[in-house]
């Protein structure tokens, strides 16, 4: 048995040696000097016979090298022109035809968090995969576009799935599942927000994604942006529940967009609304309700929940006002949002017209001098002036942020008719958050934030009337 093992080892050794002998080049091939071109040998002969001077020799060598590089470039360009498809990377991997008539782009994002509650609390500190998304988008022909985006952080969930006819900059038609046009914070990508999480009032009141059809554009050479559409009035990935539709619209004005004055150039102001008649009940259609009938803090604490016996057979009106003022490295952002629910019926059968409202104001400053603007009615990407590079002693972009946000529910929401329990929830929330963003480059970001939220009542999930949270996020986008 031992001999058999030795024989096998010997055979394996022999095979490896044989394979190496076949694949590895001879030693002289590795050490031999590169073969000279004929023209180089001719020049060397002319120089050695003193037919040309040393200066002339060097001049001719330089010209020959330049002509060789130009010739190689021409050959490379000819090969590229002969290929109908171009592949590359520019804020996502892409394949496209040379005339840009057809294009496919693939990208994604990862948000990985550490969330650490502070003080005496029932909450646990945890690592969390906040977002893990892949998308595919592109255009078929010059004016037909599409996008598919999937979320994988907690199972597979379809986020975006739409097609778009891009007639011109002032008029585009979109159909499928996408964001309902409401609220600056909701319409802006989570990638480019000033803090890791949106304000509590936006998460509680904004509709986010839904099935629908919408027109939008940027008329007057970018001095305005508009969006208007018809939607189911439910949550993402839910079909219509009552046969009626919601109308939604948003408009943003940038009156000084073409001004040379940097102080007023980045001023944007706008408003949005949604309106529809709803016929829904929480017992069977909670998942279709725009916020599942639940309000949570950015730290994930449930501060209010509607009971299963609650239903609505009446109008739902949202409206919001917004401002974003970018002044170079300094930016100011704020919104006020409100939702009115007519004929909201509780467990006793009584009906009320109830309102939820809230707002926020935030300010940010780039210590390193960058500026974050707005594009198509949403806050745009940050590109550090000096992307992080250890060897070059470049440290990326650094941004400090502060925000105050507030949410108020009508006091009747606290009645046992509506709340899912006799205690442990609140009808008023306000909080402050401070943050530091380290933009390594336009694809990598590390966020640090500290927040304190104060509640009007003791919250049963945490056993107190405050929530203090430290959050660190590593973000990568490609």
C-alpha cells in the first residue's frame, strides 16, 4: 500500500515536471534581448560608418518611434471602428453601439451599516445590510429607454421596472413601477442624501414607488422640472385594491439657474401633491397601504401603528412644499408635508377626517470645497475634487451635516379606535441628527451620524420616550 502511494506521488511529480517543460519557455527566451527592427540596424550601421552624426541619429530614432506610435494608434482605431459594439465602464458597466442608438448599462449598490443604540434601552446593536441592489438600464433606439432594479438585502424585491419614451428634454413619457412624484427627499436617491436615513416625516407620509404612468420634463432650458401622473395609490409591487386611481404631480422651479451669481444660482423651490379616493381596510390590505399603517424612526423603532379594524372609504390628499438652496460648498434643504385622510373609520364604526403633518430642515457644508447640485428635480451625485489616494496624499471630500425633523399626528389617532393598542405609541416626534460624510470618490462613501429622537409618550418597543442612535455606513456604488 505504501509503495502504491509512492508510485502515485512519483507519477504526479513526473507529470508536473513534464507539464512545466512544455509550458515554460527556455531560459534564454526569458533573458534574451528583444530583436532589433531592420530600420534600427540600418541606423546603427550608418552611425558606425560615420555617415550620420550622433544628433542626426537621435533625431531619426525619435521620428521613427513617433511614426510607429501613430501607426499603432491608427491600427487600433481602425479595429475599434470595425467593431459595431463598444464595452467599457463609466459609473456602471456598459455595452453600446457606436451611434448610441442601443445601450445597456449594469450597476448596483451596497449599504452596510453598524447601528448602535446609546443609553439604557431595549434595542440591540447590530450590523445590517441596509441595501443591496442591482440594476440594468439602457435605451432601445434613440428615444426608448428602460430600467429594471432589484433589491436583495432581505429577499428579492422588485424596485423599478419601467419603460420611457424620451421625446425631448421637455417631454418624456414613463410607464411601469417607479417613484410617485412627491417630496424632494423621496425623489432623490438614497445614495446622495446628506444623512444615512431620510427624515421621519418623509418616511411616514411620502408614497414612494407605485405602478402608474407619468409625463415629466425639464422645460425652459432647465429653469423648471415637472412630473404628473396617474397611479394605483398602493405600495410597490401591489395592484389596485379599489378600482380608483391617485393623481400625483410635482413641480420645481430653478429661476436663477443661468445666473452667474453663485449665491442665488443654486436656489430651487417647488411643491407636490397626490389626490385619490381610497377604499381600503388594514386587516386585509395592510401591505398595500402606503406605509403599511406603521410609522418608524430612522433607527427602526415603531412609534405608531394603526389597528387592524381601521379602514378608509374616502379621499386622501397629500401636499408638500420644498426648498433646496445650494451656495457652493454650503447647502440648505427643507420641506413641509401633510396627509389628510377623510372618512377614516375606527373599530367602533365612527368616522373622522384626520391629518398627519411634519417637516424638516437640514444644512450641510463641504469642508473640502465641493458642491452638490440638482438634476431633473433630484439632488445629484457628489464628485470629490481630490479623490482618495493614499500615495498622492489626497483625502477625498468631507461634509458635515445637521438636521431637525418633526412629525405630528392628530390626537384622535391615539384613541383605541385607531391605534393598535391602548399604549406604547405616540402622536408627536421630533429629532436632531448630526453627521459626517467622507466621500472617498464618486463611488465610495463612509457615513457617521448621531441622532436623538424625542417622543410625546413612552414607546413600548424601547421602554422610554427617547431614542439615541449611532450609525456608521459603508456605501459602494458601481
